[in-house]
């Protein structure tokens, strides 16, 4: 069983930055891929495997960067934030087969002046 705890959301002005964190614990196989998704308009923001292979949703690669520590904590560095980035961001984890998906509770990001 996998457990995910997100942190780092909040209120930021346009052009600002935030770093989201997601601490994963539990079954190591279930944490092979970790990443972030968001509510509509949403979908995948970014993901990263244990081998540090990264994938990004089409809209965020230029401004967001995903990284991962060996202890299965993943980070989403969000730069030059725009009001359209306002959403609840959810951390997720999957096993190497792309199944066994686990979701965190989400963290709110609000971009507003």
C-alpha cells in the first residue's frame, strides 16, 4: 500500500513561484512513477520514474520542473505562475506496469494579485 502526502500549495502573485512536495511511503513497487495532475482544465502536469525519466503535459514543460529524491519524495517547481495555473494539484504514484494507482488528497494553488 502506498501513502502520499502533499505540501507546498498556497497563494502566489502572477509571475511568482511555488514548489510542491509529495512524500511517498509504503510499497516501493507502487512508487515507481510519481507525478502531479490537476483538476480540469487539467490532466497530467508532470511525472517522473524512479530512473528519473520525466514526462510533461503539453502546457507546462516550459515553466514547471519535476524532480525526485531517492527517498521517494517528488517535487514540482512551478515558475512564472499564471492565473490559469490556479487549481488543486494532486500527487499520484503508479507501479512499473502503470497500474496500482494511488492519489494524494491534493493541494490548492491559487495565482492571483
